C-alpha cells in the first residue's frame, strides 16, 4: 500500500486529486482509484470531497501524521539498506501472446540484474491492462497499441509489429483470402479488443460480409478452432504461434498489422525497476519470421 499512502499525502498537501495527480504524474482517475483503495483498507473515509477539492476530515488528519511517520521510516530503511542493492516488487501486465516468448526473455535479463525484486505478471486484454496502468495498479503493461491517444501521463514504447494473416485449416482447398472470408465460417477476433477492432475495420473497409461462427479474444484458442476445421480467422502471426494444421494466407497489398508495445507512466524513474523492465523488453526483441521490429 505504499503507493496509496504516498498519494494520500500528496492529496492532503495539494488539496485536490487534480493537484496531487500533477505532482505525482498520475491521472485524476488514478489518484481517485488509489484513495478509494486506501479508504477501503483503513475502513474510513479520509477526505471531505467537493467538485474541486479534497479536504482532510478528522480521521484523515489523524492518519496523515501516522502516514508521514511510516513513510519516513521506510525511506530510512531503504537508505540504510545500502546503495546498489535493490529489493521490492514489480507489477507487469501483459497480454497472453507475449507471455510465452518475449516476456520470458525479458524476465531472464531483468532477474539477472535485479535478483531480489519479485515480479508479478498480471494477465488480461489490452483495454483492461491500459486502465490498470492508468490507475497505478500495475507499473507497466505490454499490450496492443490503443486506437486512440493515451492520457498525457502515459507514454507508448513500441516493441514489434505482427502482420495479420488469414488462418485457414491446412486441408482446406486453395482460394483467395477474399473468397475464403466470403464463403467460410468466420472465427472472429473479439471486436471489443484492440486487435479485434483492427479486424472489424479491415472487413468494413473491404466491404466483406462474413458468416459469424465464434467470437473470442485468445489468439491460441482462435488458432485451435481454425485447426479443428470450424472456420477461418483473421489473426496476427504471433512470434510463438504453433502453425501445425494451419495455412497462413498473406493479405498482400491489403495487409495490416497489430502493434505491440509498452505503456508506462512518464513519471517513472528512468533508473527504476519499471523503466529497466521496459528496457529489457526492448533488448529482448530480435527479428523473427512473422514479427518485424518497429522502427
């Protein structure tokens, strides 16, 4: 709860969630989420809120003094632990398709540098993971690039671009990608996800009406459905993908990609563990068939 206590002190000193957010490099929603978690933790409300301000109530004033004492004690403990020895924890959110390859290699390098930092991997879909970074519930996230601008408090660091292909059962007769989409059952990459929005936009752009069969978000599960002969799918040619039983049909000049990268708060310490993990993810990149590094 240290982050929440630091945010509590900032709100108390600034007198508003907005002011605390500017000071800490967090969005107002992130500050609000942290204060809500802290109030649930201590069991009482800490502020009298208005539309523009947050003023400590009686309970908040009592807890503030204790909080400042605790944070000062923690700072002394860290200082006394000695320079160069880093302990603590790191929360990394990541979509499923990077957990089996890219994240493994990045973690190997990170753990070699920070053996006493524990890492928690938080799974999820890109939209949810983005919200968790914004709310400071995780330190960074590896996800599909959002189809909208990020809040100014967050930054985007590109990692790789995966070409989208038409996956068909290996035994299916040869036909163009357009004919396959028009005639075969369609396994849809969930349209609410960032990757699924790319697929939906592609189909609308080319005015292709598909025969919906199944809709889901998990790439390996989509591949398994295609492999089982249940339909065809527009999906990324991910780095770790098992292509057995599949035929991947390029989209040619109509092709498009999904971009994967790191979202991290701009206020993150450049020498801190979150920034170092982002650097390890960048270093783990190596050109492979089906996945090209983003310039």
